[in-house]
């Protein structure tokens, strides 16, 4: 990896385009390096993962609405939409599939200087691959780039401390991945990356306070913008530049300011794109920093016995966990039994309470209104707080995979005064966890979440096709989806008529 120093440059200063971060990213996207077998295997795992969580979310209102918007835009050759037959304009297919994947907060993650769900790259890159008649090999190469660029940006540039939403790293990565997929020249990818960043730099209010369905829509929006940015760049249209380093650019006014410097690691020429191997998926449908606390709660419940005897619980954890999903956020909504699913998903206090009581976590039942409003749950929930621990913060930011951790230490004080302590550094499904996810676990996750939604023969067909994704011809790439019966789609809440 080569580190690139990124800082603001005055408009009058000499700053050649070839030194712009967007150009460096475009060079990585343009590099024809082959994808390593272990990287390709993980890419296939994540395509399965995305399909699994999309199936589970298929009848939820935000997903049904996004799908209805896409179905209003039939197009040939076009791209496929989860659950539906036919082909649709690729930017709208990317939108619908992106919302389906993101709705349950249940797919892969990478955490470093900022947050990310790099699997959000799959929907837009796959949609363009299907529409443009590209092969499975092209798709694998494009996805390797998408994952690489997003994860490398997340390693280096913190968005959340400046209240910028993490989709600002996704727009450029998806545009770069599409550039690799299509074999575009460096100059065209450069313009697409710049346009995608410019149009996807939004505030973090989408993940603050009373969190709405836009949390699921935001990454899909970034993917849609990336598709449109590539289309405009192909037509010769340009982007603001230098988009990151300009005097009135993203760094100067939206991030660290004119004096800030960032060191962004990117693969050198001929260096394989392996960043996906540093990311991890979820066993539980909840914000990633609550994955280990869920597993910790399941371990500790037997040691506690009668949960009514709990006087207080303090989760000692990293700064990020404390201020984003803990009491350090200052969000009263995180203790509201009538809060939205999206808000409960971002309350580690709620999540730890339910995991303690139930010993399991379910993507629907654990968030049901009747579950959240149970008096005993509300009482336990309000006994839980978080506290930042410098050691957990250090481990969160560690660049050593053996040290990097997103867990917590739970100190549970009983009414008797007894204190029960437990800690867990990484979730069970993490590569260093008790039960790391491999191909069998991804397939099992798909089978579980697709049950009652996707008919078993269609599950079998999809799993057979996806496991040879890199060998698929252009004509076969449209098979990387699944359809469901009209009865399943009829379960979705009726989509009110919009503009389309």
C-alpha cells in the first residue's frame, strides 16, 4: 500500500491533476491487476449476504416503496430488481436493491477512522454489469475495486466527527468500481469519482435522534448517484475539482478545514485489491458495534440468574460506541419504547437489555413494538448506560487486526451489591471470533432469511449461480437475483402513488 498525503490547496497553487486524490483512486480502478482467489471467494460470500438480507426485508414498507419506484422505470437491456421479474433502468435497480439490502442493517461492515457498510457497493456495480452486458469476471473485478476504495477511505478520513454521513465514501467507491467494471480510462473515472463525492456529501442527521427510513435509503441514494455520475462522465461531463483538496472543497469546508491533512492508503500499481478481507459481516440484525454486546449478553445471562435483581449495568466501550449508539449520544430517543426500529437498532442499551432477557436476537421479533414496550424490558433498559474506556477506544482504532476490537466490558451490579463482570472483544461471527463466518455460514444465513419468502427451488438456483459468479457469461449475469411469488409481494404494505 502507498500512503497519499491529502490536504487543501489554494486555487492559485500548482497542483497537477495527477496528484488529486480522485485521480489516484481512478488509477487504482484502472489497474488491470487480477483478483486473488481468496478475495473472489469473499466477494461471492458478500453477494450471498446481500441477497439474504434483501430477502428478509422484501415486504417492508421502505423496500416496497423503493421497488415500486424502480418498477416504474422498465428498460432494456436494464438490470434486475430483487423479488421482481423484468429489467429496469440500472440506476433505479441499484436504488431498489440498495434499499432492500440496507433496510435491516444486517450486512457487512468495516470500522476504522469512520464507519462503512462496503456491501453497499454491490447493488450499483451489479446493476451496471447486468445493463452493460459485462461478464462475471468483470463484476468480480469491479466489486474488488469498490470494496478497496471505500475501505481505504474509511481507514483514513473521519466523516462523522464533522457530522458528515458515511455515504460520502460510498459514492466515490461505487463510481470507481463501475469504472473498473467497464474498463474506463483514468480521466473518465476521475470525473465520475468527483461527481459522485460532490452529490453524496450529506449530514449525519440521517443517523441521529429519531432515525427514519432514510437511514436505509441513504446508501442506495449514493449508489444511484454513482451510476448517474458515470453516465455523465461517459458523455464528457466534468466534476468540481480538486473535489477533496480544493480551496472550497470537501476537506476545507466539510471536514478538517484548510490546515487538515489525511494520509490515504491505496494499492500501488500491480498490487492486488484485498481490502474486502478486512471487513466482516453480521450474525445479528443490529448496528455492528452492538454485535459483540449481543453475544456478551447471551453469555452473561446465566451468571446473573434473576434479571429483576439487577440494579445497574455499565457498558465500558469505545468512544465511537459510546457516542453513536450509547448514552454518550445524548439522544433521549434511544430510551423511547415507541421509537422507530431504526432508532432502536442504534441503542445499545435497548439491544443489551433484550439480548439479556431473550438469549437470542431476531431481525423482526427483537424490534417488534410489543417487544420494545414490555414493562420489564423498559425497566431493565433504563438501568443501562455506557462509558468510554480509553483502552477500548485504542483497540477500536488499532491497525493491527489481532488487536482491533469493537466490544465492551459489562459491569452488572445487583441489588445485593454483587458485581458481575464480563467482556468480549469481537463478535462470535468475526474472523477472530468464536464462530467465524465462512461460505457455509453465509449460505445458512441466506437459507434462514429467505425462508417463507423465496421458494426453495429458487433458493437452490440462486445459490448455484452465485457460487460460480466469476465464471458467468454476460447472458448469465441477470441470474444473480431472485424472484418471489406474487403472494409474497402482496404482503408488503401498499405503496402510495408517487410521481412515477
